């Protein structure tokens, strides 16, 4: 029988070329495919939920955390032992005050970007998604401050060609949603301006998330996002490029989250923490760890850990994974032949449990003497006037 050469099948060759180009169009140079927005949440390219943890970026306050995140082997540990696929990279606002002291952010954005670049590159290399977050806290924030706009004018175009990098516009804003501080029209205009002119302008294809006030989900955001903010910002919630974030803490309840998702607005839990780390996790149908409730309701999730923990995988491997194994809500396919948890040396308790003491204050309004002039911060801290992209 005569052997046929591949060239003798032009249609097959064309089909293969089309499939290859289609794959390349959604894959970055490191091989991490673009996430998708489908069935009410952000997902991996294969349709799985995003499951992640937070990594903090600041010069000294989170120095141990930052050093840990620069080691690619540690990211592999998160992927293989904690079974996570996403890092929420929290770039701390230079004005943030935690436990009564400044977070000591980087003095220039160029100095910070060296570390952000490295973590993002390492995540891409080991197959982790990144949610880049402008992490303000402890201030009366809206979407119009100098620093947040210039943050995104720098970073949004920087990673626009890395489809595995997603953008979270702002952590826990005030004046961002119902109840609308300063009035609905003003808050909406500021949110729309940040989204359109400082994020989407530079990054038309990366997935973008925002967040509403109150962050702990006591109201259905769906009508506002769907009928007011979405149309003004030019967002089509069915287009697969946008979602909205919520956090799980003491005031969080399940019904408003489900109502928002049911309204057609994709959502993601971008922050919850652990009772073992000193937090209270609201009332999500009695679960011990909010990730279990998110799994039950098909919602992607990212956890939060201590500001400067020595090992960013410790809480997941010693608390999260055993809880999932013991209660039957495991999400990963890697099964130890002996049926035992992964072998892991946990850090000392002092490193594992370093509870921040200012959470209530950080989620409320800071005192006037803790506020600084916005324009002066722009000049002196992370965004000097001579900053270049």
C-alpha cells in the first residue's frame, strides 16, 4: 500500500494550522493560557475555578512575604502542595497604615516594578494566573486619587500582552457602590473614569475586576452594576472580559452574593481569611472555610494571609488542604498513593499566625490626622513626577 505524505492532505494541514493559531492567540510566551469568564465567575482556560492566595508587595512591612514570592520553587509549592492556580499580587498603597505604622511602600514605581515583574514572570513560568491588585486600605478612598490612576497608567500597558495577568482596580474602596458615598452620580463617574481611561484604555483584552462598597456584601450589587455602571463604562457582562470582586469577613452573608451572580454579573471572591489566623468569616451556610462555600456555589476564590508571614503556603497546606480532605470537598486530582496529606514542614506558630490588629479600623474611616495631602503623596511616594512608563 502506497504511503501518503502529510502534504497530500491539504485540508488536514490547514485545520491543524488553524487550531495551532487559535491556541497561540490565547497563550502567552510562557505557556500559561488566558483565563476566561464563564458561568458567573472567572475560570482557567480549561474551565476550572480560580483558586488562589495573596502575595503582598511592599518594601519592608511585607519583606519576608516578598522574598518568599521571588523564589520560583515556592510558587511551585503553592501549585503542587496547596493545589492553587492563582496569585493575587497586592501592591500596597504608599499611604496605607497597618497596626499603627506605615507599610513603607517603594519610593518609586520603577523600584516596585522590578519585583512585580519578577513575580509575574515566575507565575507565568510555573503556570499560575495573576490578579494584580492596587491595595489601598485604611483611607477614605474612591477611584479618583492621583496614585491609583497613575498606578494603572503604568501597569495596565505593561502587562497587556500577558493574558494570564488580570487587573483588580482597587482593594476595598469607599464611594464605589451602594450605598454610594458622595452620591451615586459622583461615585459612578469616578469609577467609570478609572475603568475606561486608566485601565481599559491600555489593556483592552485583559480580564478586569472591580469592587463595590460595602466590601462585605450586605446588598445586591447586581442592578447597579448591570443597569448603571456597566452601560456607562461600556461593559458587556457577557463578553468574557469583566467580573466584580467581593470579600468575606464578619458582615458577609450568602444571599446578596448569589443575587448579584444571578443578575448576570460574573463575580469572584478575591479575599477571605482563616479563623486560625484570627479572623471572622461571616455567615456562609456554616462552613468553616469560605472556599468550601465558593466551591459549592461554583465561584472562584482567593484567600488572604498575614502581612508578613514567613511562608505563604503554610496556611493552605496545614489548614485548607486538610479541611478539604476531611470534609470531602477536595478540588484537585493529585492523590497521594498512601492517602496522606502532602509531606510539609510548617513554620513556627509565630510566623504562621501574625494577626493584624487594625482590621476593623482599616475597613472604616481613618482619623483625619492619618490622612495626607493627596498631591504631596503623588510627588513623594510611589509616583514621582518624573516617573516614566
